[in-house]
């Protein structure tokens, strides 16, 4: 038996609460009409499929990084977090007694907001689908960029490239005009401004910790008539993090996110159809280490 086999990782037991939704990573339960319990599991998806192997500590890392950023950005925008302390969640006593230890670190009680159906993507470096678009037409989601940029080059300034929220499969990149049709021009302008501010402030903090934040996505919702920040914030699942001391434009960069798993899937030439491949222990361990390192770097705390 491998060392990893003895590590308790993924949350798979359904709580005896109304299940609002189960995503690739998060399970969402209704606590009341205006409150939700979000549980972040150790499940990992790649190319839109959940892989059979959980990644130890991943859910705790994602949850705690979001908690860190919610506090960090509270001067810019309110958020949906009520508490991440199980003892403060006013959960039914039987839930706490049976599942309290499992929920610890990987759950948060939040306000139930109405999500805006637009992913708010901000890009500071030319990578991923943005790099492919640039090679094709010299633009990224309607933003015309200078000629001669190389892969992973730093952009002259961050660009806002919204996307549609897909229930399954890939989100689809759209331009600002299309985003405005979905949420309205006034809201779209506010989301663009907030997203850019959050990215730029987060980028400064990340750089101070030796990290480059290539791109990220934010989600917002409406609560009590106000725009609030929801879901996850600047995590390894929603962002591309690179070690600053190894940055070199013109090539792929080392990564603190699940790119390690994507690269493995490409190496074994997986056809991106089910069943998803099992991961070797070495890849699981490397990925778990990367998640923990980004948490420790960003927050200054240990898991």
C-alpha cells in the first residue's frame, strides 16, 4: 500500500441536508433560504472530467486560500463569507457531532447570493487559450494586442476577458459587449472594474511572495441589492500561478496548479474521453505539494 493510500482525502459522504449542487470540486447544501454550506472536496478535474484519484489537502487549500483573499479584499468589495469556523455555523447538532471534524478547514457558511451568469476573467500574461487566440488573430477576446509577443509574455496591462458560465463542459470566451447583454451594461462595467482591481491588488501581494499570477477568474453575485464576491478567489483552481524566480517568456512555465496533472494526461496521450486515467502516486504527491506550497507562500501559514 502506498503512503498516500492512508491519507484521508476526499469528501464523498452526502450530508443529511438539502443538496443544492454538486460540482467537479464543491458540494453545496442549503442551510436556510438565505444561507448555504459549501464543502470543498479533494476531487480534481482535468479537461472537464473528474479524475479517479483525489489530491490530499487540495480541498483544505482551496477553501483556506479563498478565506484569506475574502479578508484581504474586503476593503474593495463585500463577499458572501459568513464564517469558515464549523463551531460558528449554527449547524444541526447531529451534523457537527458526526461530520464536524471532516468539515473542519474545508467548509464555509455563506450568504445565498444570486450569481451573475458571467465568469470574470482577467489576464496579465499571454498563456492558455489567450495564447492560442493571439497566434490565430493577434487578439484575445476582442483585445487587439501588439505584434511580436511571445508565449507567456507579460501583457502591457491586464485585460478583462469574460466568459459564459457553463453547467458542464468548457466555459466560452465572450467579448465585453456580449457580457453586457447577459448582465446589463452598468453591471458589466462594475464587474470589469472590480475584477481588474482585485487582480492588480492580488498580483502585487503574490509578487511579494515570489509568485506571478498569470490569469484568474472571479465570480460575483447580487445580495441585498449589492454586488458581492462569491465562490472561490485566487486559488490554484481558478488561477494560473507561476514561481517568479523561474519565469522565462517564450515557453510554458512551471506551475503551482493542476497543470501538473494536465501535463501528465497529455504525456500519456489521453483522448479526453471517459474513463479518466488513474494518476500515479508521484503525480498525486507532486500536485498535492504544489497546492500546499502556494497556500503557504500566499498566506504565510502552514497547512
